[in-house]
C-alpha cells in the first residue's frame, strides 16, 4: 500500500518529514503601521500610502513587489534557484499579486484565502518543498487600507462612521523565502482548515464570523498532535481582532482547551488602542507583516521556541453580502519551531 | 544534499514519482453548452442558467457543488478519505468556490488562476498526493456566463454588441477526484507557468493576451522533457479561443516547434460556430468541463495515450483595466497519460 508513507498525523494535520526552513523574510508597511507598537520591527515604512504611484491599487502591488524583492535579496538565494512564487491578496482577481508576479517573473501560483493567505502560502510552500518539487519557494501577501475600503465598504473619501467591531485593513506586505535546508526557523506541521459558517452576516464584525473556524482548526491541530496550548510559546491568529479573539478564547475554554495569554492575535498586536482602529487590524497584510516581522524576529532570537500561526479568512464578497449570504470562514494553522 | 531527491526535469517541469490517478470526474453545464458539439459528453445539463436559485451567483456555486458531489459519488471514495478540496472560479473573492466548500466541508484550499484554474488545481492536487500529504484530493472549478458578464463587462440584460474576438464565458463546472493508486488516467508531469504580458489591453481579446504565455509554457514543457508535439495525441489549451489559438500556433512554429492539428483549444471545441459565440468559449468552467468530460473519456477509451492540458489565465480585473493596465497572462501545463 502506498498509504504507508503518508505524512499525516490525525485527521487534518500534516507533519513535514524534512521541515522547510524560513531563510529570510521582509516586510513593508504604511505610515500608520509604522507608528504602531510594532513599528520598529518592519523593514520598510512608507511615508504615505500612495508612494508616487497613480492609484492605491498600483501602490499595493508595489508594496508586495518590494517585500518579495526584499526577501529574495536578504536570503542570498539567486532567482534561478527559486522554483515557485505563491501569492495572494484581497483585491478582485488578486491583481496586486498578479502584477507583482509579472515583475518577479517566477513560476506563479495564485491563492485566495482572504486574511489567511500568508498561512496558506506557508503551508503550500512547505508541501512543495518537503514533497521534493522545489528547491526554494517565495511566498508573499499584501493588503492596502484604501484599496480594501473602496472595494469592500465605502471609498475612504466618504468619511463614514465605522462600527466598533470593525477592523482596520492593514497597509502592508510580507514575504518569506522558504528552502529545504539552511539556518532559520522551521515549519514543522500544518493544519488546513474547513469552512465553518454560523450565520454571521455583519461584514463589520468579521472577527465574530471567523472565531469558530479558527477555534476549530486550533482544536483539530492540538488533537491531531496530542498537544495542549502550553506546548506553544505563542498561538497567534491572524486576524480576529479584539472581538473575535475574545470569542475564540471563550469557544476554546468551553471546549475544554485551557488556552491562556499565549493565544493572541496579529490584528490586536499591530495597532495601539490610541490609534482608534476599533477592533484591531485585518487584511492579508496584517498577519503577513506581524509574522514576517516581529514573530519571526522573536523566534530567531530564541524567545519563542514553538509558534502556531492561525491564518483566518472571511470568505465572503460584497456581492454575496448584498445577496443576503452569511460569511463562510476558515482557519489555516502552521507550526513554526526555532 | 537534500537536493538529490528532487522531482524536477529541466527548469520548470515537475515529474511525479508516483503519478496520481484521476479516479473519477463529473461535469455540469448550462443549456447552451449542452446544445454544443460536446453536449453528449457532459454528465448533467441544466435546462436554464438559474436552476431555481435566486441569483446567478448562487446558481454558479450550486453548479460547482453538483460537480464536486458528482465526482465524489462516482469515485467510490468516502468523504472521510478525502484530505483536501482545491477550487477556484472567476468571481470576486472566488465566492462560488467558498460557498461550495462550505457545503462540501472538506479542508479547503482556494485558488485563483482565472481560466487556468483547473490545470492549476490538477497540478497542486498531484503535488499534495505525490508528496505524501493526502490520500485523495478533490478538485473543482466553475464559471457562469451571466455572473461573469455582469462582473467583468456588462449586465447581459444590456444586450450590447460583442466584438468578434470576444469569447463566451461557459456556464459549467467540472470536478475530478485524484488518488494515489487505483485505475484511471494518470498525471505524469506538470509545468507551472510564468506571467507574460506583451501589452495587450483589450479585455475583448483575451486570446491574444494569453497566446504568448501558453506558447512559453508549452515550449518549456517540451524542452524540459526533451519532447516534441508529436509525442502528444492532444495538446489542448484552455481557453485561447480561435484568435489566440491561431496566434499560439504561429508563435510555436516561429520558435521551431512543429505543432500541428494535435494542438487545439477547449474554447474552440465546446461550441459550434453556428452558436454565434464569436471567438469561442472561455471561463474557468470551459477547460474544466471539456477536460473532465470529453478529453478524459477519450483517454479512458484508449483513443488518447498522452494529453497535455494547458490552462491559460488572463490575470487582470475590471479595476486594472480601468486604470490602463495591460493583461498579465499565464499558462499551466499538465500531462495526462492513459
């Protein structure tokens, strides 16, 4: 039986035989993210959100391109040794990624996982490496506050009032270069999520929509590997925001999972409450820059030995919302060890 | 060196050590596709494009769900033996796939590759299987004429005149269930494409935009495996249409590749000229239903021993077009053997 050489633990989790290495990472953010509590952890902070581009959409693609180029340059790996680029973003037809991929000119795989895209890219990239299909894989993800607002909600010029449960889409792009060997944090295992939808229809409360899916993936991950939250120095969802994080804590505790302060959220970490973003940050770029910046720096410094990044995606669209649909949500978990 | 166990041939092509098996396939199409030359090859033909749903978007998701359920049922594989569902479509935030994935309830990976998505899903699914990460993988892709028209161009109620180079978005969904062993056509190798963009800005001439990327991927695939077009019984792009197919023939011949009548296009195959679709079919569903229907049937019947499906994606959006951008295009090739 071929089934005997499967790299699986439990039902939903994959364990890598040769854990892929994060050889380098690079982050580029907008001014507001630069002024936040993680400001010093980012590699580049743009002075404004257009950065000499003619449109926010072009700016977002440039943001991603800079992050991808930064990760390549820092890795010491030459472009001809990179076999795939995996990327995604929030824009219709993931144009930020497509136009960045045009410039990077590597074999390209486009993903859509909303805010879970960095986690999804890390998981697929690791499978391509551990499966023997690539020498190096480049992963990159972006979001931009103004492109997302005008596509999903209102043009920012409108100045409409935001609800307190709303999250603020991060202007930022993060990229990592993964390899099969070398020094750096390693990707040990991954749990690809199922879609859960408990009927939440409020697009201004995506944290509540995503909390069940994130909790479900954490539960399955821990169950599959026979672990508890205490086995991790950090469990970071990305991005539930304050409302969703509170709900996920509650769901996990009610499910008998003793989760404590080690479970936090990239959307909670990226802004200071004084920045008036209400429930925290969101957008593909949020978990991408928090993970590729602060979290990886703390893993490399030895502060974190084992981290679980749980990317969370609200997989609706303005069209589905207008047609009365609720928000299908997903969580993808990836385990990083120092 | 870990590099020694890489499954690669040449620069861009992966060769599977244990070629994954296509255990089953299922196709669902709209009435117009059912009336076309391949009508008898589809598993289900809807009598109309709404099929009792309230919106075309809901109908598209239902179309995909039926195709996915059909492939599962026909395979004899139980749902708990399927480890991943890979899907994508043309709609913003791939909602057809997300809502279908909510119903199917398998660990879900969302893809965006425009009309190349079926090929991309076959490639990634094969990597997950051959890499040892899954027992079975479900792949599904959809498009719908009316959802695509109103999102990308004009509402169909508008009745505006279409240009002669325009392609007709197929209403249809195709699904395949892949496994690690068993009987059926096998996926032998794959070539993930790079984005090429020669400056075409006319969204009503996507075949011209995509022809260079498709030609580039075919060239690389043949070069990496040291083959000629004569080694294939069929090379089917999906979907260049008549205009793009003619251009791709020209590009390949000028590049010294002696391509003949074995190179055709799913968008050319699916409609009869009398159906007045101008340059042929397009949309994720086009190559999905032609491949999962007619092509696989002819492979199973022994008529085709070796087929190359080259999914082609026009990776623009209405927003990028409005901002004056050209159409970045990609081709992904997957080799199927009988």
